C-alpha cells in the first residue's frame, strides 16, 4: 500500500510521518522503541492492522527521533523531547485533538502527553506498556546481559525470541524482522535508546491522567510483564482494562483483529469531554534570598529599581524556556512549564543571570496536577513547589523526586539532598539539587 511520507520539524530535527485514512477522529500511533514507516507496509499483518485503524480514524504514524526515517541525534532523547515530537507531528497535520495509541515504550510518552495536554488528547490507548522499566520489563541484573546480546546479534533478527517467540520458526517473518532491526536503528543507537528506556518511571503521573483510557495487554507477554498493564489500569483514574491471550509482545505477530475491535469500540463510543480544569504541569517558584533585609539596607527607591531589573530578567528567561508566567510574588515568580527539564534549566539560567545584580535567588521545581483557576493556578503541586523553594539555599535549584524521574536522559546532573518533611504531606519527600546546562 503506497503511503506518502512527510517531515515535521521538532526543534532542530525532522520527524518522519504518514497519514492514513479519513475517519472522523485523529489517532496518533506512538511506536515502541524502534520503528520504520516504510517497512510497516511490507509486513501483511501489520499493514492489515494499520489499514483497519485507518478505516475509522485519520491515522497518524511517525518514527520517533533517532529511529526509522526520522533524523538521528547525538544525545539520548528525554521523554519530554519525545513528547514534543508528538506535538510537532500533530501540528504539522493540523490535528488540534487526537487519541494517542502508545505501544510498549511509546506508552510512557503517551501518558506524559495525555496528562500534560488533556485539551489535545481525546483518549489514551496503551498496549503492552509499563510505568517503570526495571519493575515490569527487565530487572537490573538482566539489563546489561540483554544489551550485550543486542550488541552481538543486532540486525540478524535474533531479538525475535524476546519480542515474538511464536514467530521464531517463521522464516519470512524472521527475515522481515531482521530488516526491521537494521532499518529501525543502528546497534549503537538501539543500545543508547535501551539505556534511555531503562530510566523510564512515570508511576507518579498516573493519577493525574484525566482522559478516557484503555489499557490492553497479553496475559503471557514475554517482554513486558502483564502485571505492568494491570498496574496502569489500577492507577489511571477510570481506565478500562482488557487482557488478551498470547505470549507475543509484538502486537501484529499474530491476529491483531481483536485488539482493533476493542480500539474501535472504545473510540467510536467516546463522546467529547468538557474542557479540563486540571492538568499536569511543572511548577517553578523563585525567591530572592533575604529580600526584606536587602530592601531595608537599600531604601525603597533603590530597591524598586533593582526589583524592576530582576523582574525583567526573570520574565525573559521564562519566555526563553517556553514557560508561562502565572504571577509575581513581590520578591519572586510563580511559573509553569509543559516539560520539567525546561523548568529546571530555566531556574538555573535565572540564578546565573541574576549574578550580575548581586542577587541570590533560590528555586523550587515540582511536577504534578494543578488546578486552573482563570489566570491563576492552585492545588497541592503548587504548595509542594513553594515549600521546596523555601528549603533551597541561595543560588540553588531544588527539585522533587518526580522531577528527577521525568528528566532522565536530559543531561541534567542531580545531587541527592535527602528526604524532607513538607507541610501537608504524610510522607517525607526526597529532594535533589539540580545542576545542568541552560540550553533552551
């Protein structure tokens, strides 16, 4: 089936995508750790499955950065950057709102997108996916041996034993799988991507997902333990869970018709939801250290001039890192970001920029569910970020454990500062001091 391939710009990279079907709803197919758009259509089961999805939707396919037909990259892509790729492709095809269908590793990105952009997510479908890699995919002790095998055998179809064991004796499928390996990513790229995937832990964001969610899993999945799917369904509010028989992790290795049936019924039976008033966001608080005593020393007029300079610099950095200023706090700012890495880098950039004014600023960053209240925001995530900022030293960025987990692969260096008791929380929270590049 001939399908045109196009490219969307995501930052400095080009992301390959295809569009199939003209159905009444948009469905974005978020692939697993490797993919290749052209090779999809050479495998009959896969081609049939995608055509079926395209019969009731406008199906949007893409290769993630570093894989398939998309641009290669030098650094490991973070979940935040991969989420940007989804948004870039949706923008390129004029999709304001779509259902996301996340496969395996693509599920983490899909969950993060759905929680962060509920206004652009009609529904969320997850197949064979997980919230924490080492819990449900490979434990720590089996990870390096698996990478060693990948390094020795990649491109020969040997990974089929892990991903689709029932197809090992099918020579046609095995040859296709070998090509899929070679054209999906190089051996070095696969190892780098696997290391990135091993850092995935999105358990913290599951309760913040507020879109209709369907979780699909095979009972004997040899790659992702079925308990991973059951955990997602139990922790995503209102999620529907459907379990299928079988052991293959690759969805289209065997008849994918029952999966397509469930997806069609789920999507065509879903009605438009009202605009959400709660979303996942990263909250940044900044605060000038000892501002009261500094103001008393300088006098009102000089302090006002200095504060105006401070405000101008902070606003500039928030804009540069694509944040949203919520309000000023007299001697600090409250802002939100749609990605935690940008928030942490923005905080570091603010601290460095304010050195020219001899001002010490402390920053607190936390990712969680916030309540939209007109131009303001509220909720426990806002209070947590504020309390984290209050614990920071001068010229220090403190972040929560949730932020630490979500910025894996972002080249940010995080130092454990220990566990702290925060007002309103029953358990102590681990905090980390962040030092990283201020790359926008």
